[in-house]
C-alpha cells in the first residue's frame, strides 16, 4: 500500500477546515499519516473546539501528529512558559489587542499540551518543521537564497525540508553542485571541494491548502480541501 503523508498548517482554530481535510483524507488512497505543522491557534477565533478535537480525535479520524508553530510560541511566551520572556515582538508588530485576543482564544487548560509539543519531526530523510531549523518564525520561500536553504537542511541533516511558515505552496529543488571552501592555517591555504546531493525545500501551504507527499515515489501534491484538483509548483536553485 502507498505510504503518504498529509501535511497541514495554519488552521488557526478553524475546526470546519480541519473536518473538511479529514473528510478529504478518508477518500485518499494509501496509508496516510497526518502531520499538523503548527499554527493550530490564532487570535481571530476561539480555538478550543479545534484543540479538543486534535487532542481527542474521533474514532474515524486520522490521528494527528502535531508540532508547535509561531502562534503557539507567542502564547507560550505570553503565558510564562518561556521564563521571563513575553510576546513582545507580537505586541510591537500587532498591538496589545491582538495579544489579548490570542490569549482569550485559547483556554489555559490547553497550554500544558501546547508546551509539550515538539519543535519538529525528522522522518526518514525528511525534516518537518513550522519555520526553519534556525528559527520558528523564519519564512522560507522560492526567493530564499539556495545557500541559506542548504544551511537549514544541513542543520537537520535531511534531504527534504517541509516548511509551513510562509503559508505558500512550492517545491524547490536544489540541484547537485559543489561547495568550494578555503582554509588558511599554519601549513598555508587548503582548498576543499564538497559535493552536495540533490535536496528540496517544500512549502506546504496553510488553512485549506495542504500537501500530500508520497514517501515511496518522492512525489509532492498540493491540494485544496474540498476540491479534486491538485497542483504542483516547482522551482530550481543552483548551488
């Protein structure tokens, strides 16, 4: 049976969208593992019903494997789960009202569960993360320099990096190349060549836009919940 991953993010408390995705996946062929890559919460609406559903799946639901995202990090900061730090960046950029809306959108009983979530997953040769291996708030896009993408892949020692922070859907291949380095020590200059295998960074989208990944074939499909059409946007970066 085909092994597939469903990669979802940016639900922000939207239980209706989550139910639509679950309905889609039940009709999708293959053995599917559902990963939710953060931003399950947000300041726009009450998030408690969605969080309860994620923690307590229905008997016919796909079991969700969740990590925390940028919005989860903000509520943990503001609620004292990061020591003396608070969500000052959110407060400065979005204002005090958004901070209050976020804390009001999530019942305090869910905070321990959110705090226990992992930063990311490493499965096979793939990294599944919200932002990047450097920063949960980092946006990786088609315009990110290839060497920056290579660094983020290397930090996790993976060949495929799935990211959600940008909310975009894209598949960027880093074609095989050579990284040249030069080191000067007591013995003089030494040059070194290192071959870089083909790697990829995949933006999984957000909300109703999610990604299916076929583990065996390395095929990526971009899907919009409730629609049969699938699309794939692919780019190339040369090292």
